[in-house]
C-alpha cells in the first residue's frame, strides 16, 4: 500500500484510491507508530493499519463481512447509548473533597464527621428532574443535588434536591407524579416543562403538593448557576453516636457564593442562547480554578421536639424553619476537578439513598422508605449488571470484600475457593475470606419511634400529614414583595398554558387556603373569577415568618463567581476596558469581552480580541454589562438589533449597565433606558455590579 499524502484535498488524510485501486493510508499513523500508547488497536489489542477505509473486494467493490475492524467499531458504536435516568436525566458533575470543620462525634460515629480537618473525597452530580439527557439547563424545575462521599467506612450517598420539601408524601405516588410532569403521553411534548395540563391536573388533585408548588413557582426553580443553589437531604434522617444514641437530623448545603436566581424571561432566553448554560458554567469555573464550595449544616432534634411541632417531622412535604432550629455547620465541600470523561463518570455514576455508613440511619419517612428500593432497581436496568458498583466512579475507596460473585461484566478476579461463609478453609492454610465485624460493622438503629401506632399494618399516614397548607402559607408569606410577585406571575404563566379550565379553577380553589391575596392575583392574571375555596383536610395555621426561606433576605450578590460583559468596538479606548476588566477580576469575577467581530480589533491604545461575538453573546449570559464605545460605533450599533436587545434585556432583567458617554447618547437614550441606581456611568460600575435592581422591575414588566 502506498503512503501518498498528495491527494486532491491536500491534507494528511487520504480517502481516495489510485487508478490501480490501491488504498492510501493516514500519514499520521506513521508518527503514532513510534509510541506504543498512541497506536490505534481493536478491543482485542490488534494494531489497526487503516482507520479510514473499510475492507472491500476491489476499490469500487462490496465491503467484506470479514472486516473485523469495521464490524467491531460499528458494533460498539451501535451500543453506545444506555437508558437515560427516568428522572434527573440531565446532569453535570464534578469531583471534590469534603472537609470536616466542626466534628460531631457526640451525635454521630460516622468517620467523616469525627475529626476537624478530616478530608473525604466526593463526586457530586447536579441535575434537572423532568427533561431528557439532551434537554436545556434552565427550565423551571427542581435541581437534584446528589453527593457521593467515598468515606473510609464505605460510600455514603446524600441524594438531595435544591428544595427542602417534596411534592408527595408517599412513594406510591411517585410514578404518577413523574408521568404527569414528563412529556404528555400521546403527543410527546412539552419537554422539560411543568406548564401543561397533565402536571397541573395531577397537582390540583394532590393538595399535599401545595407547599412544594410554592417553591417550584418561586425563583429557586430557575437558578443562575449550579454553584449558587442550596441542597437539602429533605427527609428526616438519624444520626447515631458510638453509644448507640440517636438524634433526628436534616442535612442542608449552603453555597459560599450565595443563592442566586434568574428571571423567567431571562431563563427562557438563556435556553436559546446557551442550552448548556449551567453545565458550561460549572465546568469553566472548575477549569479556571474558581472552585465552588458549599458548607454542610445539620438541623438536629429529638423525639420530644418532634412531638411538639404542628407538623410531622416524617412528612417530606414539611420543613423545620431555620429560625426554629438553627442549622449547625459540620464541614465544607469544595468541587475542584472536572470529570475526565462525561460518560464514564457523570453518566455512569449511580447514587442510592440506601448507601449509608455507620453513624447515619433512616427514619420512617414513607417517601424515603420507597426510595430505598427504587434506586438500586433502576440502576440495574440502566447500567445493565449487578456489578455496577465496580465501575470506578461507584466503587468505594476503602477496602471491599464479600462473597458476592459472578454476574454480567464481572471485573473482579477473586482468588481461592472461599466464596461461602462460614468456612474453615483458613484452618487448612487457605484464604478463608472476609468475616462479619460485630463491633465496627453497620448496625441498624432498632428502637421504635414512639408515635408509630404500635406497628400495626395499615395503609395510612400520620394525622398531621393532613395539614397541606400551613407551610405553603409560611413560604409565601416569608418572601419579599418582589419574590411574591415572581411567584404569583409564575403560577399565572403556568396556568395560562393549561387548557383545561377546570384544572385552573381547582388550583385557584386550593391557593385560597394558602393566601387569599395570592389566589386573587392569580385569578386577576388569568382574567378569571375566584372559585369557592377548596375544603382543607385540616385547617391551616399561621406560623411565624421565616426570612431564611427568602433568597433576597438571606443572600447578597457578590462579584465573586459572577460574569460581567464589556462591549467594545474598533477605536474604543483600551485603557477604560483594562480598568473595568481588572476591577472585575480583582473581586473574583470574570470579565468577558464582547464585540461585533471576534478577531483582533484596533483600539485607541492597542489591539484587543473579543471573547465572544455580539450576536452570540447576548446579555442574558452575564450578570452585568458595561461598554466602551466611540460615537461612530455607537451610532452604528444603535441600528443593530443584537445590540439593542443586549441593552434592552440587561435593563429588563434589572441588571447593572455601566455606560460610556457615546453609548448613553446614541444607544441608551434612543432605547428609552433612563439612568437609575443600576444604569450608571462606567466610573461607578464596579461598586454596584452585579446587584439586581428590583425597583426597576415594575417599570419593565407587568407582574401579577
Ligand atoms: Fe429520586 N430517583 N426518587 N428523589 N432522585 C432517581 O434514580 C425516586 C426523590 C433524586 O444524579 C432515580 O439513579 C423515587 C426525592 C436525585 O444520578 C430513581 C422517589 C429526592 C436523583 C428515583 C424519589 C430525590 C434521583 C432515577 C419517591 C430529593 C439523581 C435515576 C419515593 C431528596 C441522582 C436513578 C443522580 C434519581 C426514584 C424522590 C432526588 C428512579 C421512587 C424526595 C438528586 O430511582
């Protein structure tokens, strides 16, 4: 065979054949031959001589079945896809470390909480719930927050969400909930959206979902970044100390960058501009060394406390306000390494709430109990073998020995005859294998909860589970005015997409139990009459407001971790761009340069290449925007719809806009963008960005 690089295309790869039918080879292969690890081989380790042409009977003849290189390659490709997760299919993950900062040995004997400074490796996967694996990152949805702690006593999976309560109280309703929110059965749409008939139909018939609906309609469900969400284990768990004493516990993650959300209009536009917005944001932050971190807190309490609350602590639709039990910090998780391979790690990771370690145990929460079955079951289907725990991403990092054997894709090669227990092989000088460890092994916490009705078999729920509205009311009333307006507007939007009028009416009838003003705002927003109030299974009570439930009352927006765009064009003053850029970076933000063209542009004081082209870098992708323009360019851009949209969206999304004189005169004034606390000269920009200016919102949007 001839190595002939001079084919018509002129590059190193030849796909043509000569007159005589001889096959040309990839010249690059020659270089690869020098290093064994760069040699292309089949799965059997046989070196491949030609990765461009299949084996044919003559240059124009039929391809031969004999070509094992071709067959193997296509065979493997055909089977590349595995079933996606039935929920939480769209996810992004990273490796990291959990450091115990405040040990709690008096509460839990779990080794990861034993000593100050103790480090435990983690792999954390964030996800949306409803959409498929290829869906966009920014729909209105709950976000999954699943952490696998590779502790030295085995893997502990804390499989939580960014919302502290759930839609349903009993796992028997989970398939119904998920069927209702996924694409509708006959038409296959909408993808990754709750704004449709079947979801709201189900919800309207399930009053226990009302508390979670408040959260799902709040700004929490449209996060700015996965780095800026809280995480909650939701269920009441149990901590168990070395003396066997138990304490109830709820787990809470708080992001060090603060919680921040987008606006609905912004989230919708981001979905078009960058469907991978959250995945890219997480990857880029870690890639550039800006490692996101979360503090882990516990809320702990005993049966006495539990019995005095107006809700049941086993009910996953209820939370314990932070003002009632202050969260106590136990450690910090830092995500510091991106996966090397998305499929092998992120996709094949398998979390299971049933993976717990000595010192942590379950409660009788009926939703948690159902989950204990589901995850293992679904993972067998998804990953195809009971041996999925051997995949590197799922394998414990501590020693693992047992007598489970064989099965599809077994990769362990156990030695010897010991595959049963008890055995006396070691008496005969053979390896007898591992033994149970009564002292240090996991023992289930056995004491009964006092209020479980003596363990009679019933298909019932605890009495207080029937209070469906008190905490929904607590959540709504704890929000700021603008947060309440966003929430009401979100319900109006969602119900406007519901075509069955009876469903809208049923939802509004339930809202009246939460808050009359909310119900009224929704009815007005839909131009519908308020229906008769739905009968509550248990009359709601008024709880004390909990400011911790409000993002705006709990978190400021620092520059750290935020992304700010600076728009410029040919002739712009480089020094003013440099000043803005270094100011943003000094405070831990990222400056992103935007121009109509991306190649190096000649500026006053040097040349500069943009990071992104204007049309491909809309302002929805940034936390704040600034600009440095000359009059001629500003006049030109004033006629460009991408530039107009850039400023109009930043204004409508209540972002800070830093302006130069030319931009103000020729663009902002023409667009009717008036100076306010956030539309300011560049000189004031760094002190204000990236705050959002909510006072502006009523001027730019009709809110319910
Ligand atoms: Fe899940 N859930 N879930 N879930 N869940 C799954 O497991 C399930 C629930 C959560 O990044 C599945 O491996 C049932 C609550 C996260 O891989 C499945 C019930 C919470 C993830 C499953 C619930 C969660 C899942 C699908 C009601 C917050 C993604 C794929 C009893 C505390 C984990 C898989 C990852 C994934 C079942 C309710 C969180 C089908 C039956 C409540 C973060 O097993």
